[in-house]
């Protein structure tokens, strides 16, 4: 007698499995999120407002719990890990156990930080452990720069080291961009859709399903986070750290498909395109940390230099700021797609130049508004 698992792989077509994964994760987190909100309120687990933060009232945190549970349960239920399948075009997600292990490490350290706060070095240590699990055990890494800075194939140890550094950078970028309602979750939804779309075109079904699970999980959180009034919730470090590692997985897989397997369409500048997809958190983190270093401040010093703070200071609401930044991200993605023939290095420099110019304009607008207020 065939098991339910074999029947699932035999009778569900890839497109149906993608939709099923999306639907189940959507329903699962729609159920979990209000439960977590009630628990957080009953235990008085809130993110308290202060002069640096963008909210004005105490809001339940721990939204990352629902994200973690939904992604883990649905992924382990619906994704083909071992490669045994009856579908001709099916691929396996052999690295999934390592991915689950990595986000589990970040889940517990993020949860502890949300509850009692921990030192930055402890959080960094957990990020290093999670990325090492991903790179070494899961073998999810960048094996080539594909011509960026005239670098192509990387030696094994170099590949692991570079991939670990990039992974830690992406995790911290998502942790730092989570400053206004809906921004981090919107970026994750957008990135998962873009990468998942190309995975599906390339018949890389298990990773496409994984992207659908992330999207389905993030939509309920986004709705409660942005439109919730009495039932608003934040993802906390628990959620932002997990999202950073998940986006690292998608970036590594996308680039490896392009160089080692058969990504359709083939990208001349896959690494630069990956940067374009995650341009908001990555560029904003680089910019803010560069300013802090220039002013001889600690790189983890809390301030209001992030791009979302600038937009809020210009008078935009949280929703308006998020919508504008996502539209900007989409424009950068479209530009990178249509101009990927420029090659990695050239496209990278153009994207960074665009970001520097547009961010500088926003900073000058805030300074002008601030000086106008003082004159009054």
C-alpha cells in the first residue's frame, strides 16, 4: 500500500503543490498569530516605545514564533527532502534539515533577546553558528562570483568563508531594517516571490514551494502588523533573524542554479541581481554602519539614520513609507533584470550609485525640513 507521502508526490503536480504549500502556511499562521497575541498580552510581553522607536504604544512582540512554527511544520510536511519522488521534473531540497536547524538556533536566541535582551556578541555568535550549519552541513553556499570583480570559481574553504560572511551580513541587514510596520515582511514577500518565480521557471520545484511557504507565512503577519489595531504584533528579533537566514538560503540557491545547474533564464549578472532583490536592507545597513564608523561610533549604536526613519521624519506614515520603499525596491529589481547584460561589476556600481544619489536626496530633504522647523 502506498504511503500518504508517496501519494502526495504522485498525484499532485508541481503547480498544485506550490498552491497547497502557500494555502496551508497562510491558514496556519492566520490561526497562530492571534493566539500568540493573546498570550503576549496575558504575559505582558510588549515592545515598549521610546524616543528612537517609531511606535507610540506598547505592542505585543513574538510574531516570529508563528513564523517559525508555520515554516517548519509546513516545510517538513510538503517539501521533498530525500530526493525520492515519482515526478519527472521534481528536485529535492536536501539542505532543508540544515536550514531548519539554522533557523532553530536563531529562533531561540531571538526569543531570548525579545524577552530579556542579550548582548550583541551573543546574538552574533548564534548567527555564526546558524550560518556555519547552513554552509557546512547544508552545503548551501556561493561557489562562484560569476565574474564580479573578475572573480569566478572560489576554492572550497574560500567559498565557505565568503558565504558565511555574506550570510551574517544578510541576517543583520534584516534585523536592522525591521523598524517600521510591514517593511521587513514586505521585503521577504517580494524577495520570495521573485526568487520563487525563477525557481519555478527552472523546474526547481522544492525551492519554489519553499518560497510559497514563506509568502503564505508572512502575509498573515503583515496584515496583523500593519492593519491590526487592538491585535497588532511585531515580529521581534525572533522573526527578523529567521527571515535573514531564509533570504540567505534563497540568494545562495539562486546563484548556484545560475552557475552550476540550469537557471532559466540564465543571468549574466546573477550576484548583482540578487543584491538588487535585497537592496533595501543591504544598502541601508552598509550606509548606516559606514556613517557610524566615520563618526567613530559603535556599529550597533541605536540611532535614527535608517532610510525608514528618514521617511517618517519627512511626514510619511508607516504604511506610506513601506509602500514607497517597496516600490523603490521593485524599480531597482526591474532595472537590474533589464540591464543584467552590463555584467556583475558594472551593474553593481550602477545600482549602488542610484542608491547613493536617491538616499542623499532624502537626507537633504529631511535636513531642509528640520532647518525650516527651527527657523519657525
